[in-house]
C-alpha cells in the first residue's frame, strides 16, 4: 500500500469516525470464510457496517478525529474489525446473537455516545443500552400515563354519576 493510499484510508476512517457516535472494535480472527460471510450478512440485516481495518491506520484516524477515544487506542492489537451503527446497541446484539453459534467475535471495546467500554465482559451492558428512539418512546409513555389516568377517572366517574342519577330518577 502506497503512502497516498494509506493517507486516503486514514481520511476515510476519520470521516467515518466523525459521522457516527457508535463504534465497536471486535476480533473476528479465526473465523472461516462461511462464518465470516454469515457474520457480514447478520451485520447487514441489523444495519451495522463491518470492516476489517489495520490497527495503525485506525489509530492515526482516531488521533486525527476530534473525538476522545481514550483507552480504545491501547487495545488496537491483533486482528481488529470495526463495526459502525446508528443504534448504540445494534452491534452488541449482533455479536451476542452470533456467539450462540460460534465463540467469535470477541468484543475488544466500544465507543457509544462519548462513553468508552473496554473488554468482552462489557457486552451485556452494551446490549442493554437503549437507542435514542427507545428512550423517546419511554418518555412519551411516561408523559401519557397521567393523562390516561385522568381520562379514565373522568370516564368511570361519569358512568357512576349517570348510574346514580338514573337510580334516583327511577325512585
């Protein structure tokens, strides 16, 4: 790879890192071609971009980025695959689901909404992260709950009141 090609790859990686808030680093070494293809297919279905990257180029792209990746640059050893997604928990769900059939991919680390997670033991915590849409849905549900209670109280109260009036009129 020439210097120009390397600088172009670094520029592309820097642009990708700047455009997203969800970045996972995984180790998929040791997977055969069929299993790797199945992993790529699972990532595509979950709207996750999967790319194998060179550690030095990714490290330089992280340095050039305006985001603070902290300890993630220290774990760039061995084979590294970059997983990028819109939803914060999508790559974690893909990894967890895929590991039901295989022992890989291993999570090296993740950068989700400015929070840094290092190590494979963080996978369960990452799976439980709610996406932006899920949080908005929870907030709307919480806000609707008191209004629903008031409406149901008024409706049930109106039924009781009309029942009492009907009973009194019949007497």
